């Protein structure tokens, strides 16, 4: 049974620029750090590293995390919206593959999170080849990266 859930992708200017993928699942935001960001190019597989869950209130967070704190640096919303999954996401994650469809401002269409074999906490985010796929798509940041 499909159910609409929320997502956010934070552009996170910490010690290294990365993107945080956060999916509303089971009353929390399941989270992954994606060093190179997500892509609409289905030829690109993006590494996604599991990080601790965040509270649902974090879905609207933008601001600066203070120096000396975990994740210190600027955080802005890069994209947000809703997503659908045909099956319950928690069960899919336990099986090592979550298939879902984004309905965001920048990201649309099908995606999969696939757990890497023998690499605990490491996943790949892969864009489905659908009407929203774009082989020439390039990621653009909201904030200018640090020089």
C-alpha cells in the first residue's frame, strides 16, 4: 500500500561539502550522508553513508551548526517534498533495497537505495531510467562552496 511521506535533502557545508538525504520513516528521519549529492543521471551511482536518525522537526531546519558540535557548518534545504514507496520502507531497508519515487522541486521520479554487500552502513542511491532521468544533469549547490 502506497503512502505519501516527506523527504528533505540538506546541502551541508561542514568540514567537507556533502548532502544529507532524509526520509520520513517510522516517526523519524532516516538519514544518509551523500558526499557527491543525488543525481538525475541514472548512469551515476552515488555513495550514501548511514548516519544517525534525526527528529521530524529537522525536516525544516536551515542554519549554522556551531563549531565544536557534530556536523558544524552551514545547512540549507537543497530539495524537499514528498515521496512514495510501494511497500513499507522499514521492511525494504531491512531487505537491503528501498525503491521510492520523489516528488520534489529538483528531484522527481524513481530512485533506489541499495545496500552494498559486506559494507555495513554503506548504500548506493541510483536514479531509475524514467521520464525524469537526464544523462546530462549536473548538481548545482545553493550556497557557494568554500574556497
